[in-house]
């Protein structure tokens, strides 16, 4: 009896088609209309005039050819880039810029990770901050001013709210300013989860092997901002003196670990010091052991 259906091909095709349509409806169509697929983001706001102009610059220069803006819910991606992407984050994106290739890192959570100065330095000369980077320089964008009237027309066409003051504020802004403003907005809708510092009792090791490991990590991750000798660079302070977070006095091993681990988000208080922002957190990317190796190396150059 069960095999008789295979002897009736037309009937069999109809049954299979109906089953596939039911499965498609349940798995794809129905979820599109569920509230879970359209979460309301409390911090979601339309792009400002400058941010929207920066998005246009991002598109016209093909930045999405190399950089995706979609973090998949995989452990490796979340550890590297941050919280996975949510559908509601892209409400005002017309069109979406998720991307499918990553010749460069994902930018979905780049907003607020670095300060504006870092972005200007990076766009002007990527190899100054990342040795071996194959990204073209975009400092030439600073030569092209934003046209306020053109931007107003664009916002009208897209239905974005704006004010006359906001449009007037575009006067004197360049395409480079706009691109930085756009990048600093990416991923900021999702607040970063509060992290508990893994710094506790000092685990500093001053043997030659640990210091050598820390030096390699420093050369890979830190020289772009702090310079090859640690005495300061285009976007980072001197690490060899006794000034830490703008206070001229030594810090403990645990405090130095916390600075590297948790970053220096503006307003963050670490060991009685208030950070001004600019350095990202490195805890998830490096882990406890590597951060202590970095502390060991910094202590070694600090002593010199």
C-alpha cells in the first residue's frame, strides 16, 4: 500500500509540493510576521545628516566589497567582533550592507571601539596602524566637502527626519568627516554587556620567555597606536613613563591588566582614574594569559 504512491507520479509530485510549501510557510513565512523577527531597539535612531552622508561615502567607495556588517551567532565570530547582529538594527538601512566577503574585518560593532582620531589616522594611512594592511588610503576624502543641499534632498527622498540646523551643521564638513561619523555609529544600538574584570591577584611573570611572548603580542596589536618603542604613537599615549590614564603616578599590575582587558571607554573609572576613551577591550580576543604577557613586556620597557 505504501509503495503505491510511487506508481502515481502526478499524485506524488502534488503531495511533495504541498509538504514543501507547508514546511516553507512554517519555517520561513510565518516567522517574518512574528514579533521576534522585528525586535524594537530602545536605542535605535535614524541616521543623522552627517552619518547618512558617511554611509553614502561608504557605498560609493565600495567599502562593503571588503567589509561585512553582519556578525553571525557563532562563538568564534562573537568572540572576535562582539554581540551577533540583530534584524532590528538595520531598520534604517536602505539598502542593507551586510556583505558576504571579508577581505577586511567585520565592521558591525566598530562604533565606539576606537576614538575619532584613530579612525582619521587609519583612513589616512592604514599601514601606520596595521602593518601589512592591504587597505587603500582614503585621506583624499578630506578634500571633498559635503553639499548640504544635496544631503537634504537625499534625506527627503529616503524619508529621514532632519532639521534645518542639522543640515546647516554640514557646512565645512568633508566626506572624511562623514565617513568617520558613520563608522562611529555602527553597532551602537546594542549596548555592550558589562564585563567583570578577570584581574585579581597579580600573575605577572618576569622571565625572558613571557616577556618575549608579550613583545610579539605588542608588535602585532599595539604598535599602531603606541609606537614600536612604546613611547607613544598617532592614537595612543606613552607607555614607558609613569602617566597612566592622565594621572602621573605608577599603577599596579592589576590596574594595568584591567586597562588592557576592559579598554578605556570614556568615563570609565579604573583605580580612581577616569578614562577619556580610545582603547578597545582586549579580554575576549587575547585572554588572560596573553594579557599578562603584555603586562610583563610593558613593565620591562617601563623599567628602561
